[in-house]
C-alpha cells in the first residue's frame, strides 16, 4: 500500500514538474521570503550519493552533447554546484548562503519557517531542473535519463517521508534551481555551446601571433569566452604580472629556448611521460579537463563518505573555481594571442615536427589544463589536507591504470607538465597557469560557507 501511495505521489509530482519546466526561463523575480535567520525544522535526508549520481550523469552529458568544450563544461559544473549548495544550505546548520557573495546573485528562495524538508529530495529536484536547463541540446535519450534519474532518486529517498514533505521539498529544490538558472543566463556564456567557432571573429595577424594549427587547421574556439562574467568578482587587476616572454626567433632568446625545450622533450619522450601526456589529454569526445577534475571530486566524496552538506560545499567550490579558471584563462589566451609551439617549431626548428597530442584550436598562453587543475587542486587540498594521498580511477574505462598521487599539488604539477610532454604548450604557459589557478582557488576559499 505504501508503494502505491508513493507511486501516486510521483505521478502528481511529475505533473508539477512539467508545469515548472514550461516556466523555467521565466522564473519570478520575487517569491515569498521568510526570515533568513529563522531556525528550520530539520528532517531526514543527508546522503551525498544523490549528488554524486547527478554529476555522474552530467559527465556522460558532457561527453555526448554537442558544444560542451572545456569552458562550457566548467560553466555547467559550476552552476550545478551552486544550485546543489543553495538547495541544502538551510539544512546544514550555521552555513551561509552564497547570495550576495557571488557576482550578481541577489536572490535565492528560502524555505518556509517551521516546515519539514527532506534535503536530499530538495537537492535531487534542484539538480534535475538545473541539469535540464544547462544541457538543453542533450539527445532525447539523455533527456529521458535525466527524468528517470530524478524519479529513481525520489523513490529511493521518499519511503519514510509524508507526502506533503515530499512535495514541499521537491518544489523548494525546483525554485532554487530556477533562481540559479535565471542568474546564470546573464553571464554571457548561456549559448556558448551553440557558437564554438564564431564566424565573425578575425584573429589578429603578426609575428608571434596564433594561427590555426595542423592537422585540422580549425578556426579560433570561443574567442569571446573571456568576456563572460566570472562567478567571483576579481579583487585585483587581472593582467598583473603575467606577460609571456618576448617573442623572438633569435636562437639565444628565452622564447627560442622555451620552444626548443618543447621540441626536445617531444623527440626524447620517455614511456612514462608519453603515458602522462595521454592520460591527461581529455580531448574531444571525453569528459574534458574540468569534467575529469569534478569526477575526481565525486570519487573522493564517495570514498570519504562525505555528508550531503559537505559534498554540496565541495562541489560548489570546485565548480566555481573551474568556471572562473576557464574565463580568466580564455581572457589571457585571446589577449596575448600567442602562437602554439607547433607553429614556432615547424617554422624555426624542424619543419616536419608534430606534437604527440593534437593541438587544440586556440592560442597557447596560458595553459587551460594548468589553470583548471591548479584551481581544483588547491581547493581539494584545502578540504582534505595538503598531505592527502589518493588514487585517480576516472580513466580506467578508457584503458588507463588507476593513477596514484601523494598530494593534490603533485596532481596539479603532473597535469600541467602533461601539456608540455604532449607538445602543445610551452613550459611558461603551464607555470603561469598554475599561478592563476591558485589565485582563483584563494578567492573561492575566501567566501563564507
């Protein structure tokens, strides 16, 4: 009888969900608020598995949905984490909303005072809505998976709840997701997946400047992404102290020596460095570098048995770091428009040389891998500890052996170096990228949670 009642409730909820879905891009500017310092009635539901299940699905969506390049994937990961965090923050006891702290986020719904909520159900509902909104071009089969995961999770966590509590929790999660999505639409990146290679962009021409690279010679990818609104307001001039070495073809110059290092590394590559380059490639058709890092985060959350509230905080922090790393990295890429090593080496050192890893279609400076991994690595180190060791198991499905790291900084250094081993970045691309990523992590960790 309990199962029949629950099924009836789910049918009703699906009807409600459909109504909300029709209105998702027209979320109200104002909803009834309660005193945000009110003590809320805590209830059952504190399982991080529901959050992990949504990130696992999003990793599949990133692989299989057109236009989800690394910066676009990082954006989706970020707004997912913020939605998750805000959907459970009032059940965490003493935690702070990110409203008013994040760039342009002025409104997030709050629960009704004195009412019971199941925070796992609220999180599940919120994650379903934000996932549908962030992946609108997903295949019909994958959209069906989103709906099915929401139902499966709701069934799994509703057994001990009253129907009114279930409905209240679902509706609250959806309202939170609607507010975060509405905020996200004004950041400049909403339609990035639709315009990966803008036809109106003409790259500047000149000595040392980026040109399309072999073998595909694709046009510039996401040249305007650096103009997007970051989630955290920069607190210092973003161009401070990051100029690349002066371009030169003189064989005694710093620039020539940096390019020769890439060339020499490539032609003398050890089996281990070859493996590292391929392990961290995360190119087209994969879960991307930001996806790799959020997959590691999800793995550690599961292995360390984090609570839902702790998982929500960590997912939000890593996601924000990845998004802002993508924006700032792309801003520098198209500010300096530095040519890739393959272009320099073939013109000045060895005309037949090609890198181990295919060169992506955007300027070299700074390294996205280094920036993404440094931001995430420093955030993870702040949570788990500087001496925390772990094994990355996320590339096993691709045929790689699980990879052990003594620290998160070791992971960051290896991922950054992998792009030099692969022949697609100068070492200074990676070194400055790591610095930029660390600065972003510091800003993320400086928020109140």
